[in-house]
């Protein structure tokens, strides 16, 4: 069983940057991919980016390209999400997730087996 704990959320102003971190513990040898998703009130959970446990092959959603960067540290079992030029529409609960699937081409919520509790990001205008 993999346990994921997110940190780094908070209240920021539009244009600010924020870095989210996620630390995995437990069965860390069992996952192959780590990812970030977000969910705004009344909306579906949205994929942002995913990366292999070794920190390779990042895949981004179109909405994240150019402003968000995902990075991983296999030795520390962590995955970070650097978010720049934040907008009010980025306000959401941000979730870390882990997948045991060996190859991911088009990331989907259903492909991820473990989820963190989420961290709130609020961007004021």
C-alpha cells in the first residue's frame, strides 16, 4: 500500500508561483508513475502532469504546458509540481497520484491506483 502526502498549497495572488510537493511511503517499489491532478468545485478531476518514478518521460496536459513543471526524485520518493504565473482559474484541490502501470501514453484518472488527500490552492485576482 502506497501512502501519498501532499504539501505546499495555500493562498496566493494571480501571477505568483507555488511549488507543491508529494512524498510517497509504504510500498514505494510498487509504483511506476507519479502524477498531479486537480479538481475544482463542481468539475471533474483534471490531469496536469505525470512522470516515471525515475524522473523521466514527463507528460503534460495542454492546460499545464508552459506554466507547470513536474519533477521527481526517486531517492526521496517525491514528486513536485512547480506552478508559475498562477491564475484564479487554477484554484482547486491538487492531488498527487501513483500508478502501477508500466507504460502510460494518455494519462487518465482510472490508471492511478493510489491518491493523496489533496492540498488546496487558491489564487486570488
